[in-house]
C-alpha cells in the first residue's frame, strides 16, 4: 500500500518505478498488492523514494488479527475506513453475483426437470434474505448493530456503567 501511495505521489507509473529501482514491473505489482518484499527490494525502493527503510517495512500486527483485516498502520483513519468499506462492498457484490448465478442455475434445473413444481423459490427466498441483510450492513441502512451497540455490549460484559 505504502509503495503505491509513494509512487502515485511522485506521479510515476509502475514501469517508471521499476526502471528507477532496478526491479521488475511484476515485482512492483506484487508488492503493491500487499505481498511481502525482500530486504534488498525494500532497500532499492527506499533509495528511489528517498525515505528511511523503516517507512517501507510492514509493522507487525497482533496475532489476533486475521490477514484479511490487516490494514497498513501508516494510513490515515479515513483511508482505513475507505479500504474497509471497499472490502465490504467487494464481498457484497461477490455474494450477489454468486446468488444470481446459482439461483439462475437452480431455476434452470427446476424448469427443465419439473416445470409443474417450482421448488427453486425456496432457496432463492432463503439466500435472498441473507443478501438483503448483507446489503443493509454494507450500505449502513440501519445501524442496529453498529459501533455504539458494540461499545455498549463490551461495557455490559465488563460490568461497567455507561
């Protein structure tokens, strides 16, 4: 993340950064997608960007965090929120696309094998309810289980007064 941010601040393409650093374009792409980089690679990039090596080295996150939720600590709160929102949005659209494909296939099977008995409505309804709940959470239509609710539950669990 930080490599991409620095590259864009300089107005360089991935090809230009690769040429300046002596690395391959593929390596630059891999690093910008969040994969780890070797020490020599990071030294080359630090020299090109004229920053300390520690700026480019990822900080260790607590063991309790899963790899899906790791967000580079050097980002601002707004940037972290935006990245988290985009990940949630991506998950929703992936879920929706899978729903459309699978339910469409089930209706095809249903209408091909037994057109008199439309049973495909049941999985469409069940999964559709899940899609609606997912959409409500991603698009923050209702904040029933939002940050305030979480805070209250933690305080309740710890036996503290609000």
